[in-house]
């Protein structure tokens, strides 16, 4: 079935549209919105956004592929993004990545078979003073160590955290 | 005790609420601005010596004066991309004291005749964007945003725009392209944004911290700002300290505070009482310094004199347990990853630098690799559309030169010079 935006989506998208002088400027916010709704930015999502904004598909595709935050393939329920840039690495980001690989049985770039977790290594998250940092969906978890990471995964598995 | 301007939440933790912000004298700068002519505001900002806090230290008043006079749509854009590794200061202004930024945006808009503002914030900071949006809604309700603000006849709308994960969008023309809904690839200058900016209209781009300095400059006058910090480097500065210190964090101090005081007093000294080995003073792109530089005043001109730069004021501290080869290979990886690919020297050069460094790090370095690195650096510098290529060179080249013996040791002995090193890879 072809993807579509429902009435409520259209209302929200119109609110976004009102902030800009033209349709093209809505490309990033519409892609964000579509990713929230559909989980990831598939080719169908790209086509839908292009159609909604009356823009060439090639344009929306070029934007979707330029930026790292648009997921081109499905991600798990919890997307674990570990910062491995300098300040986080100085304080043990490597150990966190190793710990997560051990806990989840996957490598960076992969998703667990049950679709619960995706593990990604990312660049600086702008949170270096509270390093090391992991972003889980929209939330930051800071000042982490291996023990805290273990607890974090535990709570996520139990569905105790709102992220 | 130094003055607290940007971090008013240290005085009142609830200052993100508009009522409390007003109680602390908030929006008085805006009220005063409306009693002044727009040109007089620009003059006052010029006189204050406020210099951009986003990296380059360009005089803010001068930048504002480049905006054309007269009618026609103009834009004021706030750069809240905060992508430079080591930098985490703007997020605290926005999340804890958002009205300071909003007030600065309206004053800047009025001074430059811009009636629409965008705050371009990195996508990962969605939680910050929500706080900011709430503050914007409050400001609209109280009549500090929208039509005919405080009966001044001036209209100003302010929107938050989320990025989507690309460091190069922090570069102002990359940011403009991104705001227009395109890939964030930087533009060749000229034309400068003041002539041809976002949506083809005159635009000024300033950093969050820069803009947040403006309300107090207008309220208290330029002389007050000039009374803080060394000549031509005035005002307070947020130093963001990370890495091997006991008390990492953000500290608002007078511009020109010595590096030693920031690291050893405010940030609590080096973890485990270890020796300091290297310090990057202004975000990852600032040339690395050593312990002999601890008495340098942290300001634009003093750092320039020792061949580095203040950049974003983000201080990354590395103790004796850090392997410089690993640390700078990691940073090289970052630049290679973030190159937007438009310029051959940057695209190929950063990738090549990373490749050579990684092989040295992997104990497979070859004789001559160091000279090759320095040669490649020379071929990138100054030959690209935007300063990202230069930034990569300014990060890597001084590190390889300063710590050449460590890189050579890796190549010759196929092992690391540092015992008990902290693994980065
Ligand atoms: C690769 C690159 C990334 C940058 N990232 C940022 C950033 O995240 N935030 C910022 O304010 N300035 C950043 N800048 C500097 C901007 O291009 C611009 O100089 C700055 O926003 C101007 O603001 P100011 O005059 O208030 O300093 C970056 C520059 C380059 C070359
Ligand atoms: S210097 Fe690098 S990042 Fe900047 S425009 Fe050229 S390729 Fe893109
Ligand atoms: S280095 Fe990890 S948040 Fe900046």
C-alpha cells in the first residue's frame, strides 16, 4: 500500500510550511516528520515528501542521503548512538562500544534480530563535558560507564525508560 | 567572582521561565533598544568590541553594518549547530537561559532591519529545541515577538529549524544551503551572506553565544562590556572544558582568563594527578598546545600569537596517558567523514590523511609517512571553498609536528610510546 499523510499530518505539515517562504525549505523538517511517523526514510517516504512538497524526487533524495540522521534502512525500537569522538574517547567510549557489542551481540551498524536495538557510532554530540555520551532515540544519556550502560540496556529491555 | 551574564541560571535556576527572566532584568535591553535608532545599536555593538563566539572572532558590529539599509526582506540567522568536537556551550544557553538568546535575536533583527529570524539547531538537540520553542511561545504571548513588538512598530518572527547531522552545516554558507532545504554544501564567497544569503536575501549569521551577549551590551552600555577582559577581546566567555580533568564543564569567565586557571582551578586539574600532555584550546580545529602554554590568556589575540586560536573556546585536555597518534587519527577520521566532497583537496586530502594516520596507528606505518602527511596538509590549506579543509590541517599538522617523536616511534618500533594508554580505537 502506498504511504500517505493523514488529515492530522497535513495540518502539522501546514504549520511547518508557514514558517518558510517556499516549499524547498521544508525538505528537512518534512523528512524529520516522515521519519518520526514511518520509522525510517525509505524510497517511498522520499517520494511521498517530494510529492507533498511538489519537488523533484531527486532533490529530496539528495537531501535524505546527505544527512546522517535520516535512516535509510529500518532501525530498532531503540537506536543507540554512541559518540566516539575525541572527548568521549578520552573517557572510555571504546569500552562502551565493546560492552554494547557484548550485551547485544551485534556490531556497530547492525540491528538485533528482535528489532529492539540498533547500534551506531556517531561523531561529537555536543555533550563533551558529560562524556562519554550515548543518544537513545531523542534522549541523551551522559557520564556513562560500563555498569551504567548495562543498567541502561536492562531498563530499555524492560520498557522502563521513556525515550 | 566574575560577572555572570550568559549563565543567569546560576543566579536563578528557573530563569528559563519568562517571568523569572524579566525579574532579573530580562527584556530591558530590548526596551532600551527601541528607544535608540537601529544604526546607534550597531554603533554600540561595534564600540563594545564584541567578537563572534562561533570560531573566527569576527567583530559583530562590523558584520551587522554590512547588511544593506532600506526596505526588502532580510534575515537574521542564529548558528546553533554546535558541531565542533569539544564544544558544548551553546546548548546550555539555549536550554537554561533561552530568553537571553531570543532577546538578542530581536535586538539584532531591529538593528539590521531583519523581520524574520531562524535558529538553526543541530538535529540531535531536539530536546533543546523543545525548550527553546516553549520560550519562543512565551515571548510571543508577552509581545516580545510577533507584530508591533512593544508598540515599537517593529515586527519580528522567530522560528527554530532542526538540522539533520552534518558538521559542515555549521559553516555559515553550508548552514544557509541547509536552511534552504538543500544538502549543506558550502558556497563560494563572494557573494557574502549580507548580499546574497538565505532565500537569496541579505542575511547575517551569528553564533548563539555572540547573540546572547547583545541584550546586556545594550542594557548596560558598551563601556560595561569593555570593562571586562583584555583590549579588543572584551566581555565574558564561556569556556567548555572536557577530557582528562576532574571537573569538566562550562565556565563563564572574563575573556583572557589564563589556561592554567581554567584547567586547574575551575576544571579541577588533571584526572589522577597526572601530567598534562596536550591541550586543544578552541575546539578540535585549533592547533594543539603543550604544558608550556598554560599561562596564555585565553583570548583571540593571545592564542593567535602562539600559533593557535580561541575558536569556540572549547578546551580539550589530554593527560600523559594519551597516545597522540590515536587521538589525532581519531580526529582525522572525523574530518574525512565530514568533508562534503565538493573540493578535491579536501575530499581526497582528508581521506588520505586519515588513511596514513590509521596505518601508523595500526603499526603499519612506513618511513616517509610523516613527511607525506605534512606534504598533503600543504596541498589542502587555502585551496578549498570553505574552511573545513583548513580546519583539518590546523588540527593534524601541528599535532604531527609537535609530537613527531611519538609518530616516528610508532612507525619505527611498531608499538606505542605511551604505557597504560587510554584506548581510543
Ligand atoms: C566546518 C565549520 C563548522 C562550523 N561550525 C560552527 C558551529 O557549529 N557553530 C557556530 O556558531 N559557528 C560555526 N562555524 C563558524 C561559522 O561559519 C560562522 O563563522 C559563525 O557562525 C559566525 O558567527 P559569529 O560571527 O557570531 O562567530 C563553523 C565553521 C566551519 C568552517
Ligand atoms: S573544504 Fe571540504 S567541506 Fe568545505 S566545501 Fe570543500 S569539500 Fe566541502
Ligand atoms: S566528543 Fe562526545 S559529545 Fe563531544
